[in-house]
C-alpha cells in the first residue's frame, strides 16, 4: 500500500459535488456506455446523511483536497429469529480506478469495520454486491482472509416501463428487447383511475405512527425484517421531497396501504427519472385489489414524469400483484451478504427480507 502514503481516511467532509463527479468517472470506467443510476446525486446523499445522523457513518479518502474514495453506512434495527439486532446497511462504495490495485477500497472498508465494531458495536452489516464488480472481487478477497461474510440471498430486478421511447433511447435497448417488452405489455401506462372505495394521496404526517405499525408487522411474517424504533426514524426515510416519496392507500378514508419509492436519475444517453420501489404494504387487500392499486400507482408515476419502475425480489410481500401489472424479470442481479460481528448470531440463507435496495 505504498501508493497510499499521501491518502487520509476520515469522516466525509460533505463535498457532495466533488463526490458525484468522482463517482461518475469511476462508474463510467467500470460500465462504459451502459446506463447506471446516479446514486451519488447530492440530494440523495443528503437524504442518506439525514437518515444516518452520525457523521462517523460516512467515510471518505482524500488526497489533499480531492476525494478519491467513499463509503456510506446506514444504521437500522432488524428482527431475526425472535430477536432484535442493531445493524448497518453498507453501501455506495466507490473509489478512483487509479487506486484499484493499491488497496484503497480495502483500507476504507477496514476503517468502516473498525468504526462498526469498536465504536458503534453493531451486530452485523448488510451489503449488496454485483457479480463481477470490483467491490464483489474485493469482498471475496476479504472473505478468504477469514472475515465472517455470509451469503444471504440473490436479488433479481423486476422492471416496468412507462415511456418505452425514452427508455429505449436512453438505455440503448436492442430491437428484440423492445419487442419482448411490447409482447408482455410492459410498456403500456394503465388507464385505471382510482376513486370511490380506494384512492391515493400523499402520506400525512399524522399517519406516520399508523404507517410504522403496518411496516413493523412484517417482522412477524418474514425471515429478516427491518424494524422501526420510532416515528422520527420512519418520517426521515419516507418523506424527503425530490428523493423519497410516499403515498398512502386509503379505503373509505382509512389507511390500508403504503407505497414508497425513491426517485433516481438513470444516466445513459440521456438522464431520465426512474422510481425504485422501497417500502410497500398492501397485505390487507385482496389480490385483484392490490393489482388495481399498483396500476393506479403506475399511472400516477407516469403523470409525474417517471419513465420506468424498478423493484427487487425481496420477498417480504407477495409480488404477484406486480406481475399482474406487467412487471417483468430482468437478468441483472446482485448478491446480498451479511458481515457478522456478533459471535452469537448465526445466519442461514433467507427467502424474504424487508430492507431497501441501494
């Protein structure tokens, strides 16, 4: 690591525009002309910092004034096999390609681990890794060194198109890809309008406690569930204009569902707005009712200028309603791992997880 003698690893200084620029360059070098989500958009990083609160959770590497690497850790609580655990979601690892073989990414991960174990004392960390990506190769190396990394779940993408012309141009879709999307009917904006018994509206701050109770009910139903400790925690994550948006599903004036999504810019030939579904609760509804709600939601998103929607096979709610609304599986996937710090915690592979995908 001789090449790192001029590098300092420290809490992120908050230089958001510089981070975005550095990350874009790194991702272009990694993916070439393929599109990717702008996960380093300043407003999105501000949103994550608001959730994490403690600046120790954001680690960066600097060469003088220039940022050369970054890693975010988001604190959360989980319910697993009858017990509550404190954890972090480790995400947004990026470093300049010129340091790829000099150990910079490994150094920043080790600093984050030191903080997570020695200072904040978390039970485990979750991390999503894309097969073949440099971060995946790095973690495989750390695993071989004896670190306790456990594979949990393969996460596939589900997609839905709301403006095929814009998606096809920005993403560079092939003729056969467009044909398959049209054949499945995954490009048509639903014509359904909700009204009467069901309707959607922006989540009211007065409904946060009800929303928290609905989302916390997953802890009794699935393998590994996010658990919300207080209303403030929920409010910070569900409501951040321009980034995190939440609609309440009402039936006869009563809250029966939650539809939360993150607004991401996808950078391809053009920059386009997509919605990533995050926190959903429709469990009290019948299958046909769920599909109707999702169709109304898709129409709403289209009217907001969203050109496509992404979800992952997290499994914490029945996703048949998505297929009824013409979502389709996409070949891209990531692997979910747990980095276990608590020696009393034993993970096995899981079928269902309630957690956001970043």
